[in-house]
């Protein structure tokens, strides 16, 4: 009886190992959270998307581009104020150092959607594709908020 029990345990061991390995999620090199955009008025054709992107990997990551089915174009912009005037400058890419978080937020980095198909309505969730140098293409969902924006948790 004892011998049978031992051989069952030995047989069971190799089966359980791959299950443990699958639980480690080897592809999670980014933590993307707090993706939001303000609702837009009926005459507004563009919108800014804000998001936090944390690089969980040990190598430099770069956001290269963005795209959405809701807009004909999505560009990476950075706002800055000079001489009391707000300007927006297109960015070729955004570098995210290992362990660092790139915060896209009002007054700074944002993803500019132009030629929206329809106004963004509060409470909607819409998909946005982000393309990274290492992680490749990642699809996220953007929450449409009221005019006040998202209260950070
Ligand atoms: Cu912009």
C-alpha cells in the first residue's frame, strides 16, 4: 500500500509543475492604469487621453505610437507653457526607464485623438492601442469622464 502511494506522488509531480510556471505571467512587463479622457462636446473633434504607464521590466521601454478605432489619428503630444501660452508638441516616442512610470496628465503628456467618429460620452469605455518597442502592441480601455476628469486613486 505504501509503495503505491509513493509512486502516485512521483507521477503527480511533473504534472503540477507547469501549472505553477503559468501563474508567473512572464509577459507582464508594463502596468498600464488610470486611462481616461474627458467627455467632448458635439462640435469638438479631438480629445486628449491620459494614462499611467509603469515599466516593470529591467530594460528601457519606449511608447512608439497609439491608435484608436474612434479617431482617424492618434498622436503623442506634450503640452508646455511658455510666455503664458500653452503649446503642444508632437513626440516621436516616450522613454520609460526600468521601474519608472510615465504619467500622461493634463498640462503634460497626452495622446491626442483627432477626427473623432462621435463625441465621447461620459461613462463610455473605448479601446486604444499602444505600441511599445519591447512589449509590442497593447490594447487598453479608456474611461470617458466628466469635465472634472479622473480623480486619481
Ligand atoms: Cu495635444
